[in-house]
């Protein structure tokens, strides 16, 4: 736990490993009373941690496919997982962690998967 991290936030992030879906994690946070204590900002940090873990679980091929979906103008409404889809920013972060070429360019990131063409992925930042 970092000095700026509350015990509640640390406990919530520790639960990320135990839940494969955001809904299951959110239910566990609600059941334990953590969601109310964390507030909106804390829940956003937990969601970011969950999305990072979900992106980490993807194979290289799955990660490239997800990045291509967003680069082609994909939306949450059009995604097979709907609003449960991993956010583009989390996918770009995972590509960066894996050592793929990533160049951040304002609200987009240029990502070059090892076996694919460069993709301009919106990151919302």
C-alpha cells in the first residue's frame, strides 16, 4: 500500500484478482461496504486496476484485435462486450507494458502490434 492509498482502496484493489468480471467485483465491493466508503473517485481507481488486469490476461492476438476494434472507430455500444469492454486506454497501457511500440499523440496513441499494422487508438486523454 502506498502512503497515499487508503486501507479501503488497498482492500478493494486486492479483490481485483479474485473477480473475472467488473460486475462480480462491484458486487463484492457493495457487499463488503467498500463501494460506499471509496466513493466515485475510489471506484474509478478500482475500475482502472480491474481493466488493467483484464488487459493483462489477453493474449497478444486478442490485444491486437481489441486495439484494432477501437482504431477502426469502435464504440462501447458496438462492442461484443458492450459497456463491459476494456477501455482503449487500458489496452494501450498493456501494449506499452508488453514492449510494443506506442507513441502517445494527444487524444490518440499510435500502437504497432508485433505482427500487425500501426493502429491509431483513441485514448480519451
